[in-house]
């Protein structure tokens, strides 16, 4: 008698692209959730062999313990701070993600935010439409060209180093950086200094760190007070790395010159979020990774899901200690 093997069950908490969903459907039976809060995951994960998430699911120990059959947890994206990696290791559940997927997309937007903030592109657009052409041409102080500025990078990994490459080789900026690892050399001049030195010396400080216990709230009132009054802060990493109320206060008081923020705590930011009313603050809706190529590469995490379900080695297992 021929035995028919049951296909694995794949729980999709947050939908991925159509082509990625098709690849998953070819490998197993799909369950797609309408909600991705912890209780919804606990209720649905009991018979799942694989769990696929994106940004807003939180895979806690309770979720994993409810998933008695889980053989893999997949995060379509770079950050894995929404997965309890220590619990996953203890329970023997592999975690895969796409750490290199959106490097260029995030680096591109970071450069764009810096230029848009310093050259007041969004502000000028609105005021131009209000008929202020002549007044805008007389505004001072005039911006300093990037080639005469210092870029300070906190987190010089894949994304941070690509931002540095673009702004060093393309715009002539001086590069200083801080990273907890020994990193480099690079194909452009870059000086490794302490975090406090980066804050004190840079005209632009851009953050490219994962969210960990060490980086949560890293840019607070004290850190902002170390920056130049004319400097600007850019965050395209994770919202909780910056204390939003402290940043809003620093912008209002003129402690720093400006900020460009793509990520928030919480997300979506609620009405009345302090940064909405802060001056010289350019905001975007957590879209740094959302290029065509970036999204496609993030969705490719499903190939690692299929690999593990078929008994093969994944391409991008989460590194030990990544939390």
C-alpha cells in the first residue's frame, strides 16, 4: 500500500509577495492570518511546521512553546529583534532571515533623507505652492555643501558602510564611525572613534544598528546633548534606538539642528506623537527597505523555509548572539 505523506503546514502571519506565497504553497499547506498579535499566533501555531513573519509579529517564548511542531521561524527582513532568539535556541527551532536584502535600498534612502533635510526640499515644496518663491530665495543661513561636512556613522555594518561609501566617494564627506566590532578596511577613508566622539564631531549622525538591549534608547537626552547644535540625526534602523520625546525636545530647544526619521516607537506612531510637532524634523513611514529589489530579496526567505522543511541547509540562519 502506498503511503501518502502529509504536506507540512506553513503559518504565514504577515503575507509575503505573490511569488513567495506560491513557492510556499508548492511546499506545504498554507494558513494565512488576518491578525498577528501574540494571542493570534498562539491560537494558530499549534499544528504549524513553519512560521513566516515580517515586521509586526512578535514571536515570544509563549508562541514557540505553543508551536510544538515548529521546525523553522522565518523573518522576511533584516532585523530579528521581534523573535526571542534565546528561546528559539533553547527549544531547538532554527530562525532564518534576510540580512543582506535591503542594504542598498536603506542606504539610498538614508542619503536622500540627509539631502532632503539639509536642503529643505519638503519644506520648500509646500511653501512654493503657497506662493513664497521670492521669499525662499532670500532665506538664510545657506546650507553647507556635503563635501565640507563630517558624516558620523553608528553601526558600520552592511548598511552603514554602504551609506559611507556613497557619501565619501560620491559627495566627498569625511567619514567617522563607531562599531562594537573590529571592522574594515574600507574602499574609502574612514576613521574609527568612540561613540561620544562621533556624536561630538559629526555634522550628520546616522544610525545603522540592530535593536538590542545595548542599543535600545541609545540616543537619549544625554547623547543628543553631545551633538553639535547645527548637526542633524538620521534614523533608518529601529525606532526604539532613539528616545522620541528626548529628540523632540532637543529639536524644539535647538540642541541639534534637525532630524530625519523613518522608524518610530511605537509603529505606527499615534496621533500626537512628539515628533509630529517637532521643528526641522523630516518623517517617512518606515519605507527605507521598500524598493522593488529589496522587497523581492526579503521575500526570498521562503526559500530557506522550504530548504529546512525538505531537510536541506538554509542560506541565512540567524547568527548566534544576534539578539
